């Protein structure tokens, strides 16, 4: 039995490895779009029904404008790089909810939520674009699916299949929320460091493609850092994500590459 299981794992691994576009990182993903997207769209609709949509028309419009511009950049990249089917599968949507939590996330297929609590950290349109680019990048690189896949590999099926199909039990709901950063105090930071760094890089490329200033991605993390030092961050902030200074240094170091890539992809 053990042998069968290990052979199954090896087989799954071989057929399920792919490469993240732009960064070239190898990833393991056994969750298909056909499995995940209907669940994602239903989860998103359910979330919006249960949470208060912001009545601030001006800020809502601003978040949505940035979202549309950045999703157009992602769409342009995908269509120019052999990902037409994938581009067609996204159903981009951007909503601002009235919640003081410092959070933002993007579910598979381009379903984005910003919490009003993150707006002071964003501070301006370019700051919104930095966070938007980062969140959209998680969906573009399918980080949530990768997290679900490694969970599946560990448990060989059971729970993860339940997530992919019904998504109704509280256990599968919890796995979903963890994989996609929904509902945690700082959901955008719940992913692993590898995913965070990758989303920072991809997000910067997309925000530049959409015409925003990448320096503001650095400033967002400076403000996040100031908030943390004034005692505003929850404890998991420190343990689950790269230190702010590392992140700021990485973003600064990557900026020239991101500018060159954005220029190249915009010219495609
Ligand atoms: Zn993130």
C-alpha cells in the first residue's frame, strides 16, 4: 500500500509540475481551473452577501479603476504569451468592503476584495496599485491552488476533494479561507515567503505595465512598517511574512528589472 501511495505521489508530481510565467519558478499544482473556478465564484458571491460593501463611492471607484487597469495589463500579458484560454477564464471583479482590518485578497479567477482598513496604508492611487498588483499576482501565479495542492499531497485527496467540489463543510471552508487569505486578520500576509516575494515581483511588473509608479510599492511597506512599530500589527504579521526591511530591499532591488520587463511586455 505504501508503495502504491509513493508511486501515486511521484506520478502526480510529474504530471502536475508547471512553471510560473515571468519568474520561471517551478510549481506543483493538481487543482485545475475547471475544479476551482466555480467554487471560487460562489465563495466570492457568498462573501459579498455576508459583508458590508463600502458606501464610499469615491474610494470604491478608485479601487475599481485601479483593478480594471491592472487586470488589463495581466490580460494583455496572457494573450501575448500563449495563455489565451486562461485569459478567457478570468472574471475580474473588484469590491471595497467596509472593514477596519488591514487586508486585501484575490480569489482564483480574479475576484478581488479590498478592506477599507488597508486604504491608509495604500495612501494614494499608486499605493492602491501596488497592493492590487500584489493580490492579482497571487491569482495569476495560482498560489492558492499550489497551497491546496500541497495540502492534497499530504492528505492524498479526502478533504481537498471536498473543497474542490462542494466547499460547504466548515472544515473545507477553513482550508479554502487559509489557502486564499480570506478572513484572516492580515490575509494578504498568510502566504509563504516564496509566494509573497513572487507576488511582490509580479505585482510590480503589472503595476508598471498599467502606468503606475513602482516606488510606491516600497512606500506601502514603509507605512506598513510604521504601523507595526506603533503596535498596530497582529502577532502573525511578524512570523509569517518576510521582514518589512527585507521586503523593502527586495522591492528596490527588483525595480529596474520590473521596469524593463513591463516595457518589453507592453511592446508585445
Ligand atoms: Zn501576499
